[in-house]
């Protein structure tokens, strides 16, 4: 039964992931409400239903537009697949609980922000502000929360990242500052510090790999949002265990 529900979560994740691609690409340029249909960005042709099946359409069409043959970014099916997997993992970790609802919403926001940050190097305020009140309600009324730790987490994030922005003159952006601060508030100060460490670690490792493969140069501005998101997801699932393990070593 658990696996059956897991698969249902996966399928919903694929469908939502496909929607999040659209949200992430349209909200920053204010076309989310004005455009109804999906279309090819090259030939402007409206896409039919058979071209909109998550992951499957991409594979059948071999990653090309049916009309003009121009390549479709691999980002789309990757985002769909990732959302499907993350929905399933969230369920497998937390079962049918409020924690799962919180996890699904967190994954959703992170996926949308990742799409925007990769496409436009932007973490849209609108997305963060849409999710913030929902998180606060869930966090403070339904899940037990340490208020003091949350406020310390947000303050810690704001100061730490603020100082980094000031010292590095733009190594991180204001979007990253807001994003980190939101996670500080949601996770509390201990988990925030872990999240911060993980994001710099992920950033260093992945950028190192991209540099050595020649995919980026030292001058390329690589968006930091995806690393913050990946760290937040790690903390969501494993944060408490990592901290307990660390404390057991002391
Ligand atoms: Zn086309």
C-alpha cells in the first residue's frame, strides 16, 4: 500500500513539476496570468496535449519541438522528474501527516524558485511572499515550533548573508538573502547553520565540477539559489539526524 501511495505521489509530482516550470518561467516576467496556452519559444506554435505530458513528451519527441525541430531544454523534464521524486520521498519520510504537507509545499516553492533562478538569475519576491503565510500557519499552528529558535534563525541568516553581500560586493544577491532568511525562520537557527554550510559545500563542489568540465568560467555568474534549495531539501529530510549525529560526536 505504501508503495502504491508513493507512486501516486510521484505521478502528482510529475504533473505539478510541469506546472512549476510554467510558474517559474512566467512569474518573473509577469506573463503568468496573461498567457493561457503553452507554446514553443522558437516558432510560437501552440502545443497540443500530446506535447504536454511530463517527461514522456520530451522522450518521444527526442527533446525537439514537433513543429520547428528546435531543441527543448533538458531543464523541463529534469524539473518534472525531480518534483516527482521529491514528492515521493517526502511521503516516504513523513507518511500522511502535516509534516508531509509542509514538505510538499517546501519542495514546490524550491522547484519554482530554482526554475526562475536558472532562467533569469532571479528569486521572485512574489513566489516567496505567496508561500510565506502558508508556511507560517502550518509551522506555528499545526507543527510544534520553537519561536525563539525561528527568530534567531532568521536574524542569523539576515546578518550572515548580509555581511557576505557587503564584503564580497555581490557574491550573493538580495534574492539569496531573502531566501536564506525565510529558511532561517522555518528551520530555526541550528538547522539554518547546517543549511548554510551545506549550500556553500554544494556550491563549491558543483561549481568545481562545472569549471573542470569547462561548462563555466570563473567569470560566469552562477545562480546560487539552486544550491540553497538543495540544502533546504537535505535539511528537511535529514537535518535533525545530522545534528543528532554531530552532537553524539562531541
Ligand atoms: Zn517550435
